[in-house]
């Protein structure tokens, strides 16, 4: 079995809101093996991005353990955290908002190198920045350009170069292609796969685009309202989805064929409020198979077949 | 797998880093009113710098000559003489020194104090924000000219106290402006990105937040210089500002008001100059505001 790089146990992140606590991430468990990609999917507001940020400690978790290379990083102090930033990086969703408009391309890429004092002098810095730019496919002439002069794809390349600058092992990709044109999406996805091969990177790839996640992931985690409902190898998940929510989600992928008649599972009912949720399966209100028992107690994540985890208590009934 | 690279990568030289401020100037240069304002400000600054060359201070601007008092404009005294026979043109030239100095230093003081307080309040939020901003609200409830009068009367009238008083009295407006822009910047992704690469709070504030929050402060500062000059003139008019015989626009205005009926020029010219300066600064400020707004990109 491959070595686990990151493992998350009972992770919780609650936000205090006016009338209670918003359970953004509620009791999430998963792990990512070294060199692999975990795709995290789910509808907007289900806590995918929050999970990514909590894992990086950009947000502090409410409870749970985050084990990176076996060490619980939730207990890290400031200087340990600073060193951890060299290991774990993030690529953001919106390449228009994630780059400082007053800094040039080279200044943005050089910043992590300067913060962690990874270069000794100006020449070395210039050389390193130039090599990073060529790694992500940015032309040398853009060295002193400002982000607003570039298109979305090139900006996202800057974001990737900035993340790569510190030579990380693990990168959280928070919907890195959803703000881009379809043609550019492919370029960026290919670039990210190439980089993964070249540097042996491990990705946590957050997206709501199922075709993207299928293309890039080894394992896929499906989230619903802050909880993990299904975790399985990518192929297995698409071939044999078990959780009713996953089934509905997969049935929504458009198939580019006129003859193809696919039965879409349409979900009825309203999304349960994530603020002070009642015990019971979060999906019960919309689930076509829900029973009384589902609304009474939380469903637990079980391993159905090797590597395939599902959080649904009435799985046997559905079959 | 295809690795996409830039097609124009063969261009040999990388362009020089262009300053954002040069870009702003280029955009502003299309605005005629703003350039008019800028021209007047430049002339005033040059006048202030070379005041001693234009008119010697001791002999012309200060020395009284009662035989020539209250003369109208002539070839010898372009703008006439005041009630002590001093050349009004020369006094206006030297007054520019005081006015510009007070205007710039006072605004500098308020930007420094107000900007720091606003940045701290906006960045840390919560209790710190509440304490700072409520204190600012209390300040705002006092009319700023009244506050300036109170500070000057407490500390005694001197050039530095004047600058300090005017500066402090406009601290709250800068604190509010900076806090508002910091608040909107704080949740931007590039700030989070900076935190993700391990940047310290200090670095985030100085390298990422302040440069992006500067534009509205510069606009307000330009308009603020006009306000400070006006306040100086006002305080000098009531005798709390620059003390005679030093030439200052406001005190010149005040000195001439007794002779308004038969020597119109004594008050008219300082008044006109104050008006033109304020107008120029306001035009420049408006032009800067438009040029700094990225949404108006041409």
C-alpha cells in the first residue's frame, strides 16, 4: 500500500453565525497517498473549499486531527507553521483575485522565495524566477508585466508558479480551472498533471466539475453539506456509485450524444440548513430512499469494498 | 501530453518594469482640468521654493515703509502695498511657503496617524476595531476647526503647533478611508495567498494591503491639502495661526479687512490666491480620483 501523505480525522469546522453555528465541515475523514490526487466534489456551499483551507491551516479547525507526514499539524506553533508552508501550498480559484494587482509577475513569483530565504542573492533569485516561469509556460517577456495585462490562463500559471516556488509536496487546488475558458482549462489541467509527474506532487483537487475530476483524480471524495458521503477510486465511483446523492450527481453529467437517453435523477426538496443541523443523515430530506431511521441518527462512513467508503445506513435496503 | 508554452517566447528583451504611477499620470494627462490644476500647483511650489530669489524676505516682505502704505497696484508694486507699506506680491510669494508647508505637513501627519489607526482597525477587526473607530467617531463629532482652535490655544500659536492641530483634526477621515479599503482588501484571495506562502502580518499589511489602499488616500490627501490651507488661513485670520510680521495668506486677508472700502487690493489678492490654490488642488484631486479608478481603464 502506498504511503499516506495526508490524513484527516474527524475534521470539524464550525462558523459562528447570528443564530447558531454553521457546520461547514462536519466530521470529515479521508487520506491522500503520496503522489496521488484526491478529487473533492460537491455542490457550492458544501464545504469543499473550507476543507481545503482548514487542511492548510489558513482557517483554524474547530476539532479533529490533520496528519501531514504523520504529524498532527493542528498543534504546530508559528515557526513550525512557517516551515510547513514550504511543504503545503494552494492554487486559488479566481486568478483575477488571487494576484496582487500592484505587483509584477516576477515580484509575485519571487515573494515566497524571499519570505523563506530560499535564495542567497539577486542573481540567484532572477534565475530561479525565470526557471519557474518557464516550468509553468510563461514567456520571459512577461517578467515585468502586471497581472491585469494577462488573460486568465496566464494568470493561473502565475498562481501555480507561486505555489511551486517553495518546492511543496502537497498542493490544494481550489477549483483552479473553474474560472477559465474550456480550452484554457485543458491547458492548465495538462500543465498540472505534467507538474505532478515531474515533481511527484500530491494534489487535493477541489472542484464542482465532474468531468474535470474524473480526468485528474486517483480517488474521489463526494461531499454534501459539510459531510463526506462517498470516497472511492475514480473509476469505481463512476462505475459503481453507491450513495443516492452520488448517483444523482453523476446522472447530471451531460453526455454529448443526441441518441443517448439518460435517466436523470431529479432531486426534490430543500437543502437542509447547515446552521445547527438536526441529527440524522444530511441528505435525508431530499433522498428518494429515506426512511424514518435516516432522520434519527447520523450515518457513518463504512468501507463497502476495498477503498470504497460510503456514508449511508440504508444502503442494503436501496439495493 | 501537450505542454503549452508561449509562442512569442523568442522576443529577446524583457520590457522594463513600468511604474503604475506613470500609467496613472498618462491617464490623467488626458484630463485638461486636472492638468490645469497640476500646472498651478507646480507654479506655486516653484514660487515657494524660489521665494527668496523672486523677492528678498527681509527688505521687501517684512520691512515696513509707512510712506508707501495702501498704494494701489503699480509698476513698482505689482499688486500694491498693504497697511504697513509692504509689497503685497512679495508677501504672497513668501506666504506660499507657509501655506504649502502647513498644507503638506498637516496632511502628512493625518495620513500617518489616521492611516495607521485605520489599517490596524481594519486588519485586526473585532474589539480593536471597535475601540479605535469609536474614538474616531468622538473626534468626528467635534467640528474640526473648533478642535484645531482648541489644540492651538492649548499649545500656543506656532507654526508646528498649527500643523499639528490641523493634522490631528482631520485624522478621523483618513482612519475611516483606510479602514474601509483595508476591510475590502482583507478578504481578497491575494491576501490569503500571501498568508499561504508564509508572509507575516507585517509583510501582508505593508506589501499587499497598503499599496492597494493608497489610491483613495492620495485623492483625499490632495483635497485635504486644500482644506488645511484654508484652515491655516482661517486660524491666522482670527489670530491663532502664523504670527505677524511673517506673511501668511489668511493673516494678510485679516489685516486688510479694515481698509476694505478704500484699499480693495489688500484683501482681494490674497483672497484670490487662496481661492485659486484651493480650486487647483480640488481639480487635481478629482483628476487623480478618476485616473486611479481601475474601472475607468481606457
